[in-house]
C-alpha cells in the first residue's frame, strides 16, 4: 500500500511544471515540451484544433539552457509563439474570410495575411506602450514628486524614490488590468485564462481531465504570466535601489538606459523564480507569490464548462505523447465526434417526431371513425323510437 502511494506521489510530482498555457481569442493554447496546441470554439460550437509544435533552440543548443539565459530565450520564444497563436485563433474563428487585392498580394509575395500584419504592428505598439506606461511613466512621476519634495520641503527622497517608482509601477499595472477587464472580449479571454489554470491544476493534481473535475480547482496558479509580470515589478524596485547605491548621482537619461540594459537580466531572474515557484511550496515561495496571485483575481475569471472543454482538448492534444488514449484522441479528432453524435440524436429525435406524428394521425383517424359510428348509431336509435 505504501509503495502504491509513493508511486502515485511520484507520478503527480512529475506532472508539476510539465504543461503551460495561454488564453487566446475564444480559446486556449497549451504547451508541453515541443508540443504546442491551440483549441478555439467557433460561433457554431465547433472546436478547431491547431498544432504549432516546435523544438526550442534550448533543446538544440544546451548552452542556451543555462540558468538566467534560458529565461531570456524563453521570453523571446513565448513572444513569437503568442504572435503565432493569436494568428491561429484568428484564422480558426474565420476573421480572414474576405480578401482584398492587398491581402492577396501580401500572401503571394510575403506569405502572410493581413491579420498577421495588424498583429505585428499591434505587438510593436504594445511593447512601446508597455515601456512608456510601466517603465518611463513611473520614473518620470517619481522624479517629479521628488523634485517637488526638494523644492517645497527641502527633502530628497533618495533611495525611497525608487520604492515610490515601484509602487507607482504596480499601481499603473493593476489599474490597467482593472480597466480592460470591463471590455467584453477581454472578460471572455480572462474566463478562458481561468479555464487554462483550472485545467493545468487538475492535471497536476492527478485528477481525470473532465470539466467537472477541473471546475473544482482554483483558478489561480503560481506559474502564471501575471505573477511573472508582478514579480518583475518587485525585482525592478530592488534593481533601482541597487543602481542608486552602486552608481549614485546618475542623470535621468543615464538611469533609464541602464534600466533598459538590465531588463533581460530581470526577465531571466523572474523566469527562474516562476519556474521554481511552480514546483515548490514553502513559506518564502508563498510570500513572494502572494502579490501575483492577488492580481490574478483581475486577469482570471470563473470559466464555463464549455470553456473548460476547450482547455482540456488542448491539454490532451499537447500531452498526447505520454498517454496512448490521448494520442488516439488526437489522431481520431475525437473533439469532432460530439458534433456527429448530436446529428445522430437530432435524426433520432426527427424519427421519433415522425413516429409520434403517424401515431397521432392513426389515433385521430380512429377517433373520427368512432365518432362517425356513434353518430350513425344514434341516428338509427332515433329512427326506431
């Protein structure tokens, strides 16, 4: 009995950190090793599964798998993957149905669609906006407040200016997430984000992957990208303090340049922490993970059962190499069988309806015949009397 329990614990422990994901437009992407699968639900209820599996450069070159460096590589690969995944979800939902001459030219000469171009432009603008909102704006605001403090109170905030900068950065980040959470499409994406987390938690707990089992799990997860972003903010506060201590008296533009230069290092450290937090549970990890888990209350919403079905489909397809049943599920396109079954049910219902109609017709005919005979009988009786 003890050996069986130990084997089960080992089986469950090996699942930790094995699969990760991302919510997309009306769907969920799941990644496990080299397998990357995106499942989206169309307006008619049909599931569309796209396989974008790839081998990481870290697998091809082991030197790139060195701690800190692997976090930077992973960040770049995830940015590229996110771009591809959003394109796949747009194609799956039929957002590129009608093509203009310009779109045809793009596909012919560049091999890309207009949606890809728009998303590329959006990605560049999004990165620029992120730098302005979450890096430069907090620095400018902290410098402005410190200047007022010096002029009005003759008090220099010193190192506390960097703490203020970090607090402002966190406040802007939370306010931004809170505001966009009111948008309908974003709210649905946050629900799919919750479905992704619940499904991963269900898998890591060793439970059978069903919407009912997944629904029982929490929608918060320590390896979430939201936690990663918030932990980077905390690292940024520490980095700002260290820069002021090591190189005091820096001008504003010099400080901003150094912050940009060390950004990859902060990303690498943040990745190592999130990776560690996903596999360990102790007091320090819980304390450091707590702010990110709180913020996930904004970026994840309770999903519906059909959203969990989408996330589960992606998970099974991404992890098909470790389970023969899931391999069969993927190869047979089992997610499409539900639609076939529904058509059979509809035909059965139609047959039943036709049978009921015939039965009702027979009953009405018999009733009419009976009424006619009754009337005739009564007529005979009246004539006899």
